[in-house]
């Protein structure tokens, strides 16, 4: 059964420009080069409600696919080098697993 993972990063106030720059200049290229972007539904930033959030949603075939994906990503040296640069900009991370409802469209 397809599952989605929503990751929400609460970015320190005043640091969103740094996050945007790092992802634009380095992070996205690393994600694409490793083939990790194939799993991505999308990246989003908050505009209402809780602000200063970077949200990304990933799509997986099942939990085994999800776990294998994160193991591959965290073993990728280029990604880990990028991740080290963004850690100081993040206050908190929240991970939520989502199952599609049995009606309506899914990404």
C-alpha cells in the first residue's frame, strides 16, 4: 500500500533565507543527482498558520521502501555534507506517516 511521509522542519526565525539558499544552490542538486528526487511529491514553505516551516512530502510503495530510501539517503556522502550545513538552522523536526484515503485523488 502506498504511503506518504510528511517532514516538517521548524526553521529558526530569520534563517529561512539561508535554508532557501542552501537548498537552491546545493541541496536540490544533491537530491537529484542521487536519484532521491524520484520519491519526492514536493517541497513547501508555510505562508499561514505556523510560520518559518519547510515541509516536504515523500511517496513510498510501502514501509520497506521508505526505510530503504532513508538508509540510502543517509549513506550518501554528498547529502550528509549538505545536511550538516542546514542543521544549525533547524529548531525542530516532525515526521508524520500518512496513508491515502480510499476515495479521491492522490499525488
